[in-house]
């Protein structure tokens, strides 16, 4: 009985129909799970301002979850240097990913 009341209270607090942005995100995720494909050329708005590459954007600073980002040497660097290092690192991650993809596509299929 107490568990049922607890679950009812929890469900009442989970009402999200009035949060249009959340409902839209859930609908997109739900559709994507059914569609089961992803086309970055059409599914991502590459011209959106949040995807612009800006040299002094602090979003390039590596997070503490990155091995280099949590290193004391990196953390001691000035912000502009951290941004340059972060841009370089992300470019190299993309480059390595491209090489792995080419190798996987070139491998014989079984």
C-alpha cells in the first residue's frame, strides 16, 4: 500500500505535457528509436549559431573528464591557450575517427 502511494506521488510529479521543449525532445528521440537511422546531413542544422567555430569560444576548453583536461599542466594554462589546445585536440579526434571509419569501410565483409 505504501509503495503504491509512493509510486502515485512520483508519477504525479512526472507530468511533463506542459513542457513543450521536453515533449519535443522526447518525440524526436522516440521517432529516432523507431526509424533507427541517422543522417547527419539532414538531421543536424549545421548552420545553427551554436555550431559555429569561434576561435575564442570557451566551449573548446577540455573538461575534467578528458585525461589532458584534468592534468595540472593543462589546468595551469591561460584560457586562450586552453582553447587552442582544445581546438587542436578535437580536430585530431575527428581525424582519427575518419581514419578508423575509412579502415572499417575498406575491410572485407564477412
